[in-house]
C-alpha cells in the first residue's frame, strides 16, 4: 500500500507512457511539473491550486485536471496522477 506523503511518491514508465503519482498532506506545498497533465483529488481539508495566472480553492471531494506546471498549497490531503507528454483539459468539479 502506498502511504500518502507530500511530493513525488512513485513514477512508472512502460517505455511508451510515463505516469507520476504525487501526494499532498497538511501544511505542505507541492510543485507539479511542466510537461504533464495532472489529475487530482482532495481527500480531506482544502487546497489552493495555482496554475498559469490563476488560483483555485478546492475542498474535500473536489477533483481537478490541469496542464502543468502548478503548485498546491495544502491544508488537507490528497493525491495526483500525472500523465507525461499528454495535453489534457483544465477541468474542475466536485460537490
């Protein structure tokens, strides 16, 4: 089982696609790198997500998809799965 900590938790490449998994915990900042689309979820608490010239505030149960780079300022916990060299959409949702 993968324990949630802040920063890069795991990276995997099958030779064709590279995926990185990041975690964020209470009172930490996590930088999400350029060149990836980041798919994340806030498990508890809330975060401030900075990307481009924008800031979004997300709470537990919210999710996001953004093209990096970005910075998470966390007052909660959650995880991000990042797809390298994939250009996705910037989307936000939750309750």
